[in-house]
C-alpha cells in the first residue's frame, strides 16, 4: 500500500568498540529532510554512553502512537463539525517484562483538548477517541495495550 523510509546513521567516534563503551548517539534521517538526534535511553545504558537530549527509541515509539492517534482524532472531529483549537497529549510508555522479555507493555495517552466553542459531551469524545484508536495504523501494528485517559474537564493547559 505505501512504503515509509528511515535511514539510521551511527559512526564509532574512536572509542574501543568491543568493550561496550562506545557512544550510542546516532541520527535518524527521513525522506522529507528531517534529521533527528537519537540515542539509547539513559535508563538503558550508562549516561556517559548516550545523549540524554536526544530522542530514544522508546520515546519515539510512544510519540508515534500518540501522534497517529491525534491525527486520526483531529480528522474525525473535523468531519463531525467540531473545531479544536489545541491538542496536548502527555503520553507515557510503561516498560516491564512481558513473557520474560523487556517490552513497552502499555502506552497511556492523556490528550487535553481546547475547543473553539463548548466541548461536546464526554460520551461523544470517547466515541471519537475509540474511532481514532481503531483507525490508527501504528496502534494496529503493535502488541502493547493502549489506554486513552482524557481528563474530565477536556481543557488544554
């Protein structure tokens, strides 16, 4: 149906490689020209071997799920005649052992919305979130649980 490309680039910086003390910092290049500084999570390797300011694969995984959900939600809301002024999600991924292996076992989305007019009833928002989740290509591609916890007041910070 479609193809999506990413180029992952790393180069040894002169450090000894076989002692496992090499830098995990690298770069992601995308076909549109975007370049992202990436590295292993400081929770996975020693801080001296990574770049805490860079995106790590676990963060990118959570962001991909949250972004896909948001894009579908916005599309469905627009089609329903709802005008959203802001969408702010503080998504989190929870890593733990699953079947004896470390995995991101759950992603929790916490979208906060700001509407240009009065927000629709909570039930309508829940329906839109469920429909967005069902359509999200990324959510349909992963094994972990994805939970959506919009705040009760549905207002953006």
